[in-house]
C-alpha cells in the first residue's frame, strides 16, 4: 500500500507540477486554482470513502467519559 | 443530530469542487502537503479548522469586511464569559480561573467554518455537505449542535411544545441574521444581551403598544415578551469541571430543573431592556466550580446574579401563565423568591428576587378558562408520598422501567426491573416490521414471568416518563386493570426525601390473565381510513424537526408526517424529570390544539414509544377514546 501511495504521490506531484507550469504559461489564475484543487492529493484521498474508512477506522471522538449533563 | 462516522466527517462531495471554494487549493487554507499520498506527511502542518486560529488568513482575503468584525464577535471570542468570570474572581486567582475558562468554557467558541462549512468543534466537527460552504447556517448541524439543551431542545419541542417560529419553519438565521452574528463585541460588553445588534422580538413584531391586543397595550414596557410567551425551560445547577485520568477536560452538570421564574430587571439601562419583570434562568455557577484549578477563586461570587436574564426559545402565542390574568397575577410561585435561592447565592441575586410586595396583585375581574377536570382518572397517577405509604401492601407492585444499569445503581426498594425497550415486548429495529408490539400471548408471558398479575395495582416509574408511560400503555392494552404512573419518577422520589436500594428484587412468576384491549391499538391501514373524519384527530408526538422533514428516524424510509396530523411534542405533556403538569394545564394545552375529549384521538410518533406515552396521559386525563398508532411513522413511511 505504501509503495502504491508513493507511486501515486509521484504521479500526482508530476501532474501538479505540470499543471502549475501550464497555468504559468496560460496566465489564468482561476483556472490554475481549480486545477490545483482537482489534482490535489488532498482531494484524491478525501473523495475516496473506502480509503478514508480504512485510514480512520477506530478513530474516536475526544470526549471524557466523566462528562455529564447539559452543555 | 445524528453522529457522523469518522470518514463522513472528512468526505468531500464532488459538488464542492464545482463551487468557488472548491476551486481553491486546499493547502491555501489548511496547509499540509498536497503532493504527498502518505497520511502522516500529507497532514504535516495541516490545520483542520483554519478560521479558528486565523480567520483573517483563512477567510479575510475574500471576506475582509465580514472578518474584520466577526473575528471579535461573541461567538468567536466568548468575551462575555471572561467578563462575568473576572467580576467574580479574586485578582490573585484570575490565572487559575482563566486556565479553567480556556479548558472548558472556551471549548464552545466557534469561527467562520463552524457556522458555514462544518459542525463546530464542540459538536465533534465534520462536514455537513461534503465541505460545501453555506451562507445560511444549518440549525440542526450547526446552531443547535452547540446551543442544544437550552435552545435546540426547547425550540424543536424536545422539551415543551417547541417554538412557534420553529413550527413555521423559521430557522435560526431568520431571527439572528449576519448583522448580529458578525457584529464585533465591544471590549467592555458586560453581557451578550447588551450587544446593540442583538435580535429583538420587536424587530418583526412592531408597534405592539398601539395594536389591537389588549394585553400588549397593558404590559408592554413593563414585562419582557418572554414572560407571557415562553414555556417552562431548563435551569442548571452545580457545574463541576476537571480533567480525567487521561487529561481530557470534562464538565458535570449535576442537576437540571425545568421551571419558569420571573425576576426583577436589575439591568434596566441595557439596550432594549427597560422592562420591570423578565424571565430568569439559573446558570450552573457556584463558588467551587473551578476548585480543580485552585481553591477560593471566586471571592466576589456575589457580584453577578446566578439567576440570569433568559430568552427561552420556546415561544408560544398562548401559554399557561398568560391564559388568564390570575395564572400570573398573585401567583407567588412564578416569581423568584428568597426561598428559591441557595445559601451561597443570596447576595448575587439580591436585585433579582421579587419581594412579596412586588408580585402583581390578583385581578378582580378576569375571564375563566372553563376546563372540565371531572373526568380525570386520578388513580392512574400517584405521587412519591402515596407510594412510600403503600409500599409493601398486598397487590401493590412497583416496576422500574429504566434500563438495568440504572436499576442496579439504585431503585425504589422492592421494585422489580422491567425495561420495555429490551424485554421483548416490541419487535426489534431490524425486523420486517420494526418497533411494534409482539402478540398478546407473548406479552402476557413476559409480564407473567416478571411476576405481574392483571389485577395487581402496578405502579411504574423511570427517569423521564418515556419508558414508564410506554410500559403502562402496554399493560393497559394487555388487560391490566389497575395501573399507575409515579409522578416525577425516581427524581421525584429522591426529591421527596426517600432513599433508594441497590438490592435487586424479583417476584415469582405468575399467570398474567388480562383480557386484551384491541381497541387501544390502530394499524396504519385502519388509521388511513380514519383520516379526514371530523371526529378524529391524529396527535403526532414527535419533535418539530421531524414534522418539518428536517430530520428522520434512521429506520424510516423518508422524512415527513401523516397528512392532517396535529403536532404536539411529547415534551409538552410532561416535564424533563417525568413530572406531570396539572390536569387543568394539560387539558387547556390540548384544547388550544383542537384535541378535546369529545373526539377520537389517535397518537403517533416515530416508533410507537412517544405515542404510547401520549396515549396513557390522555387516558389519565379522561379522554374516552384514545388509540395508539403502534406502527408509527417508521412503518407508515415504508408502506405509504
């Protein structure tokens, strides 16, 4: 999994770099921002529910068991 | 508010990418490394809630004018908390008090994101629409996620009838617009009610003093609107704070009391606050509340009242205290008295207490309400004193309808445990037809094995009324001939000075030979045929957000309500601790909704539980023809 992630990371880095270069050539600020978001690794992972389930399984809220009553 | 799974909290929607905010690079707001696909490195330097720490950087580039004031708003700074605490604290102790404030009180503050994109931090965070930003805050997932107990519960009818504004589908922003929410709080603002931009009833309800409502003309300027238009609300006592063994901060609010109290206005100079009388709510402060951080920190505890100005969000056009003049005038119990104060707070509330001479005198000529209480079946409700005197009498059987853990912690001596939610009286949530009564034979078997006979005098209690009343409804349906509800439940028992036992009790199995009362239960099919008949009224006992379709039960196939049903949330019929309002008040309230004893009343809800509770209470009030829609909305929504 880690290898896959690293490989994906490099691929995304390449895409992101190319995107940045392209936006520089075209000089279109908004378009470059949109591309940055869409090609971002953040978006890739945070659209992948299965991956999030795997990575966040067992995550629990930080709330003391001693808390009681209306807040 | 349904909890979110961890992945749900951070799952983006594709729709977000098509929005203006979705076009921004994630790291421009949140930091982190978007080029990394490893969780740890991708999140290095990542800030999940950037607008909390630096709203100017996160939001100010585009929304500079808003951020300029919103960063200093009451929501962002909770500055009035600091001001109140500082006025009570000793100079030397302020450091400890401020540490406690940061660890506990300040956990409630929020910033741009908590109102416009995710649930606030205090409510465990999480996107509410896949990170899509909303101009208008979400009442369920945002506003009442924090303002839950005192505002949300009362607004949506989880306590009381709910608020008329909620029933008209008005959301929080309808009264509390950006002008107020984004307003900067002046540094010396003594309390949130002094904010100049605060919403006021008269922003919409204008020129009341010259209107056609006589009571407005008489009372306006003397009495805060809520005094006449609010219902009972929760008062809190004894908030202890500390940190557990793992260092996680906690609070324990030790006592909550549903009541309504009128106090004197001691802040007549505050904007829009010239009334003589206003509602006051007990706040959970007490001198030792921050003892975890240091002793004797509040040397000036009496500087600020603990009965604080209140604006309950449970407005009704007609309320019991205003139903007739003398429900309020001369009613000493409505007005805060010295006897209502605890020893440590007498000084703090000296200007809030209403002396006898300032309680408005009874009015000689006033209309009567003509409420007929002669049909009330008084034997269906007993109080703690009666039960204490009759414990151990032959055929008096006491049943604790709470869950087993609560029973084991302490119960009325001799009571047996029978939790209607887990004892097999109803089908499970994952069955083909969830949450309906099982067959009469099975029910009779369960009751008999618990040691109950149909001709016993069965007294049932619990913590809030919810399960006890439902069990009583089942007992009536199964043919028990003499059943009673313990008014006020276990809390009322303790309040009357009676002790609990931790020794479990059981009874020998008996034959429960009651005759089933099929007329008490109506199926969805039968209910559909009754709809629209003029002598039939369907009482939906759910909270308002269910009726409006803003939320739904997880087992329902859709949100909504049965056509033509009348909403009266169960919380209107009984208090938080399971105590009942007077029969006259209940009958009056039902009458205001068109629910009168001359009609056939069918009670419904999501799962049949609240419907069963309402069924028993209406039977107690003397309604001759009451029926439970046991299949309730969960099953109705699946088939119709």
